[in-house]
C-alpha cells in the first residue's frame, strides 16, 4: 500500500535503512544451504512512518511472532522504569534542587549484543528477495536467494529489548552506578569530588525507560560527575541530548519555580477526542466530583445481575476504564476512588456504569491541568 501511494519516496528510505544495518553489521548474507537442519526462516517486515517534517522513515523489523521459543530465543523479559520511581525522582529533583535532563539512544536495540551462539536466520527483506538495495542479484551459489544470519538485535526480535538492557546495565555499573533494590531501572552514584574551589558532594540519579535516560544531577560544570558521565556516554554510544525532561511514560513534566509538576493534559485530551468525537456534553457542573454515591449501587446491581453482559458494551467499558485507571495511577489520584469502583465490574458493565465512567472522563477534561506538584519544603 505504501509503495502504491508513493514508491519514489519509500524506496530510497528502505535502501537507507538496509545500508544502515550493513554498516552496523546487524546481519550477514549466507547461502540458504547454511540454514541448519530443522531451523526455519523468520520473516522480516517493513514499518513505515512519515515524520513531522515530512521525511519518510522505513524501519526493517523481524517478525518476532514467527520466532520459535527455545530455538530462536530463550528469555525475553525487559524491565522498565516504574511510574512510582518517576514520581520519586521528581520529588527528589524538587527537594534537592536537582536538574532533570533526557538522553535518547539512537537505534538503541541495534546497539545491543546477542549472546554467544544465539543465532536467528531470516528471509530477505520484503521487496528484496531477488536483488539487494543496489539492484544486484542476491542469489547464492546454490541458485537460491541468499538469507540473512542475524548478528545483532534488530527491532521486532523477541529478545531485542532484553539484549539491549543486558548491554546497557553492565555499562552503567562499570561507570560506578548501583541499581537500587526497589527498581532495577534506577541507578545512583554519589561522589566527593575535588574542584578548583574545594571538595563538593555530587549526586547522579538515572532512570532508564527502554532507550531513554532521565538523568538527575546537581552540577554540570566541566569538573562535575555529569560532565564526565555524558562525555563517556557519547564516546561509547550513539546518543542524543534532548534537553530538559518534558515528558516520560506518557506524563508531562514541567519545572515551575522550585517545584516539579506532573500532568497528563495531552493524554486526557486524546481520551476526550476518542470517546466524544463530536463534542463534549456540558452536563457536569464544575463543582461536581468525578462520581457520587450512586456508583456504589450501580456496581452492586451489575454484579448481582443475571443478564448476560453485552459484548459490545464490555469492550467499550473495559477500554475506557483501563484508560482512566492509567491516569488515576499516574497523576490523578483524585479520581482513584471512582475508577476503583468502576474496575469492580469490568466483566459485567451496565449502561449506568458506562455513564459513570464517562462522567469521570468529563471531570478530567474540566480539570485537565490538575496534577502532582512536588516542591521543596521550607
């Protein structure tokens, strides 16, 4: 479909992606005869995206769903920064006067490493089965199209996230950081450093969310831990400094004076557009809360009903309440009571409960700028 719409734009984008993999030595081409007996080829696929500036981005991915557990991969678990850790880091930034900065690893998964002996064999990229990106024949000595032997993690591989994490975490520890017990994705380093003005205590706190680092630091001059760390990081990895942290985990982060404020304004607006595509009914006065005492009876009625649940309503209700639950556990504890009750009837919602859920969403819309505010104590 992409090629039908704009092949002259997508073809160069695809060729650029394949050449980037070649430079990175992500895979090598081998004859099909080298495929071990009993192994099957894993398919590859293209993912297309038009960026904000209009440029075309093609990403070559492995179809992880076609990998065989125990053959193509073993473990896949990859931890991510917990929402509670982000809030704790925000509180520390406000309380200790730490600055917050975001760093992004370019093509992070491609910077990881597979385990020794961990090999995945893939069919050629779609559209390049017979010729490569330069138009040259890719048929091997056996007359069949050559296949790809994956040497490094590629997006879409079931183990790619874990392999990336198992490359980054040891590196952080080699730089003197220690992971905290409560969250393996938060690393801390403190040091008493000698500077031209004397000794000073410095602290670095790093939260890892897949390929993004949220870095909290106390000093950033050329004698600081932060300067040494970022210098080492840029020499060992391909990273981009994205400036002051303004969002992470779908949460907007802003610095207001000495306070750090967490909000989900854009998240709430997207929900409103989804569930009120035409217009938001103005039936809820501003002085009303997200629910009233009828919600308790509505839940009791739903759970005691013997009528079979409406599958269409169940899907709509679960989708909406799940979205509200994310907001309530991230930045909006003011709706936690209402959402907690709504969650009790996930499998047996009623029209009344769906209306209660919409009321919570309308309340969030009317108070979208409410959030969590962390400020230094006097």
